[in-house]
C-alpha cells in the first residue's frame, strides 16, 4: 500500500505533465480500476468472518428480553 509521501510524489510528477500526458494517466488509471483486482477475482470469504461484527450495538441489551419483545410484537 502506498504511503502519503509516495502519493504526493506521484501527484507532483503528474502536475508537470501537459494536458495530454495527464489524460493518458487518467485513461490508464480508469482501465486499472475497471480490471478485477485480487479480491474481486474470486477470493472466497467465510460467513465466520462476520463474527463479532456489530457486537457493540448489543452490549447493553439483554438478548432474551429483546427476543421475547420481538416475538410478542408478532401477535
């Protein structure tokens, strides 16, 4: 992953290009971003990766009481 200094150097290099040079850079970036990366190219994920996600929301809630309230609201 590029750090902020690398990105700033790249931007500085791009600034000195003429209009058509900047346009070529933009076209290449668009092509690069449209092509599938390693994640989009088929990396499988497990549902277990979601374990613990949002647990802070439930921190102060009694789950059994919550479920009872929800079930009672169905009637």
